[in-house]
């Protein structure tokens, strides 16, 4: 980024009105230039709080008190007059001034696999192109940022429903996520009162092997792999090489200290919650501090229960437990980022792949419902304290301002300071926009 400054006419007139001559301004311009450079070089970060299974909008952020579809939960007031949310999210209610609720998502995929792909890449599945996940898109845009950690870290994600929805697609393996604490990972690791550790596996040196000896091994491996790859170019060999190179950089990086959550005071860890999601939110904050541009944290369930928010039965007991975990972790994250001066440059997304039916089924559950559901945005680039769109009294239809996935993506990218119309060249030679074309960002939600 350039450190030059473009002084607007309004700024110039303001300075002249204050008594500064054109000559005296010459002394101020370098100071203004340095301040401007510091501002534009402040890195942007995105945290995706991913709710697999499809959370019920009526039991979280679009309650329908007094209607038979509203269910068992009461609605509570928030810090913003006129906005109510579920009673089991009291801490988030106090942060509503930082949150913009979108209550009018309307999508076309009601299958977990296809909807997950759609919401995570911005494109519906089908055809020869493998689209990259949002995290990979952001990592690619910020690839020039320094740092030894990958620019996309995925915590507690479980991609079994659709692995392609978590992949870097045509951007290549260098923009694939670093998986941390995967629920199908190291189940034998000793757990603390905060749950099983959130660690990067297989990153430590083998016992008895020095850093110098390991370097010699890596050089030998690079030579032999290079000979092998000469006649075997393609994605598998590139992925293999990229993984080893990234691992070696991480082994030596001081940024790995971000994963040492035990360094945090107990009061901080307790505020996030004594569970893996809460601790993953704390890890996300620490990764923001070391400059990782995109972090995602998944809430896959409570105490080994159902697939996240897929509450076809016993919806209310499940959602209550999930909300309590979400409330502590997400509220602590917002508060912590704000207290450290990081919230204004960190955009937070809360979403799943679709919502749940307003009508409660015979098993006390709610089924898949892509027709009218909710997400929220908060933090950097977002104008909080508002609701965009609404649903009918019964929650069965969009009442106003429907939002499609491509418009949501355009808004998120704009909040991050990225151009949704920018194009990447796919592996089949076709230019692909960051956000599907023919939409504009929702300006009402942007600062």
C-alpha cells in the first residue's frame, strides 16, 4: 500500500479556515500522510462463526412471541430499543449496538450438502468449477500480508457433509485452511476443564531431533520431492509440497504462541466458556492479534449431541444448550476485541446453511427451511444496532427486503474493503467474480 496522501478539498478548506496558509500546510502534510498510511495499512480480519445444521431463526434472532410458531422461548429486549432476540442470548442482547441482524435471507438450497457449499462459497454447486470457500477468497486477497501462519484457519470444523465447501477450489492448495481441533481429530489428547486442546497436530519436532537436523531433513525431502514432481505436475504434488512448506514455516514461527491458550488468565478463559467453542472463540481473538486474516469457528453441538443445529426433534432443549454456549463465547469475543481496539477492523459473521421451519413438527422439532431465515454481521465495516428485512408474523415468508447469498457475500466483502466485482481466473480459464454478479452490497449495513 502506498503511504502517499490525497488531501480532500473538504480537508483543505477546513485547514485553511483554521488559519493555515498553503505554505504552513507543508509542515503538516508529512504528519497527515503518516497518519493516513497507518490507517490504511491496518489489516482487516474476518471471523466466521459457522453454525452447521441450520439454526432456528425463530429461536435465536427472529422471535415470534405470542404466535403458535414462536415455540417455548420468550423474547427479551436488547441494548437497542425495538430489537428483541431469544431469552437464551442475554449477553449478546447487550451487544446489539454492534450487531446488524439480517432477518430476510432467502435461498434455494434445502439440502445440507448443497446449502453448505452455497453459503460457504457464494455459488451453488454444479458444473466443472470448484469454487473456493470464503476463507480462501479472503486469504488470496490478503496473500501479500506477512506472517508464517496460513491466512485461513478453520477451528472445530467438520467438513464431512461437503468437503469441497471447506476447500480452496481453483485458487490452489496454498489457500486451503489450516484445520485446528477438528472433531474427527485427536480424540486421545488429554482434556482440561475447558475441553480437549485446540492444537495444530504433527507440528512439533520429533523427540531428539534438533532444528538444524530437521532443516537437513527438509532439504533432502525437498530435493527428492522435486525430482519426483518434475514429471508429475498437478494438484496432488502441489498440495503435498505446499503442506510441507507451510508446516516447516509454522514449526519455527513465534506466531504459534497464539495457540497457547493456557497463557490467558483464568478469568478470560472462563468468560468465553468452559467448552471447546468458547475456547475456540478465544483462539480466534489470539489469531487476530498475530495477523491471520480469516478465522472460522464452528459450533457443532453440545456434549456430543446432534449435528450442530439440525434440530428435527427436541428442538427447544437442543437450541437452549447451543444458545448458552454461543452466547458466552460470541459475547466475550465481541467484548474482548472491542476492549483491545480490534473490533473496528474485524468483521464477524454468524450464519449456518439455512434456517428452520416456523411450524413445529410432531417430534417437537423444526425442519429445513431456506425460504426465510437470519444471519448477523458485526464489527469492522458494519453499521450495528439495526435490523435489515423482516418476516411475516408467522415467520413463514419474507415480508420485505429479501437477501440472496450473492448479495450477502457482496456486503461482507465490501465490509472487508474488498471489491466484490474483482475477478479471479478459474482453472478452466473462466473469470470468476468474488461475489456472483448482478448484485450490489447492502449499503444500509455498511459504515
